[in-house]
C-alpha cells in the first residue's frame, strides 16, 4: 500500500468519524472537537494530494492550503470556544437541547 493511499484512507476515516460525532453528540464541546477531527481529515487528504505529482516533488499549492487551513482551524476553534463560554455564562448550559416549551 502506498503512502498516498494510507493518507487518503486515514483522512476519509477521520472525516466520517467527525461527521458521526457531529450528528450524534449533543454537548457543544464535543461538537467543536468533532469539527477539528473533520478538518484534520481534510488536511490529510490534501497532504495526500500534494504527494501525487509524477515528478516526485510534492505540489506546493496543497501544502500551502493545509498550512492556511491549520491557521483558520485554530482561529475558528478559539472563536467557537469563546462562544461556548459566553453561552455557558448566559444560560448555564453547554448543550443544544430541544426547547419545545417543556
């Protein structure tokens, strides 16, 4: 098995695992972690695409996209955690429960 295939399968597995956690989990911190797992899977897929050039040299464009994506993911995680803290201080809850008036 080539390293590109390993990167692609691991990335796809991380994306599926993150999507499952994003749909199933109710706690907001776990949803934020699920989004980080999804972004890690996408980064692995892009790194695998960067290694697929026929000349043997990796393509710098997907590598630059991965580096930029890591910076954006860290900033989005910080924003999400700040919003989670604001929600907890305002409501005392960290879950997105169904509020049907019950």
